[in-house]
C-alpha cells in the first residue's frame, strides 16, 4: 500500500480540485451589471477566484464594505439558483489522487474560501464525500470565518478533534492566499499551476507542480 510523508492533507477547492470559472463569470456578469459595475473579462477572473467575494467586490469593483455585503448576498442568491454545481468540472486526475490518498489511510479535509455549504454541494456532486474526514469552508457571511489563515487553522482543529495526527500537514492550493494561509499555520503548501494564479503567486510555496502526476508523486510514495 502507498504511504505518504504527510499525516494529513488539506485541499483548496476552486482552481485546485474544480474549475468553476464558467459559472463564476456568468454570475459575476449578472451581479456587477445589476450594481452598475462593468462585467469582468475571462482574463480578469484571476483577480476574483480565490479571495473571499466580499474582498473581491471591494478590491475589483471599488465597492464600500456595505455595498460589497449587498453584492455578495445577491451573488450568492444567483449561485443558490444554479445549485452551486452548474458548469463545474474537476481537473484531470485530481479526484483520483484524492481517492488514492484516502486509500493510503491519510486523512483529508477541504480548506476553502468558498462558503462551506457550497463546498459540501461540490464534494457531494462529484461523489468525493467518502474521502474527506471533514469539509471546511467560509461562513456564509464570509466574515466570521473567511481568511485562508483562519480556514486552514479551522481545518486542522477539526481534524485534530477527530483524533487525526496533524503534526505533518500539507495544503494543496492555487493562489497566494493559500500560500499565505498555509505559511501562517506552519503548513507547507503545494502550489498547483492549473488554477487561476499570476506568475509569481506560488513563489513562497514549498513545492510547485504543473500536473496531477507531479502532485501525486509528492503526496504518495
């Protein structure tokens, strides 16, 4: 049976396990137009996917915190109408890695900036529930639990609460927020290049991979 140098594995979701960009772009077009802001191009999605939407509406659409709160609520209603899984696909080879890590007896959790109910919907849609001991995401208001630093800490807390050895964790992610959140918690980060990052976002990660094959070789021996 395969083994791993890590005692547990944390996974970002958007840009790491799944590509939800088609649905995100469509909902952003509707939401920003509704609030009188220009719709983003696909190229500009890099700036939207990864951070909490509450932050992105302020940084990318020049909204006040109050306006961003209203925009996030509107955007989430669009997502709810979509069912959270419309126009979404897994990245090639990634679900197989998740299954293989589980088969090797390594506990796994999500550590996503997406609201946790959306993470749950995605995990269930792709039938990945049996392979995660816990699924961790942001609170619906993206305020109580929102930063990647806090989300990674919460994922480790929930795993430890379930008796998992969290002394040798690793986080898989695709944005600088993942790197910052992992580093803040002393968790090495494997940065995947198939997500929505700029060129240097993974510079401070412990590892960088360009394919699922490379990722698997780091996680399983």
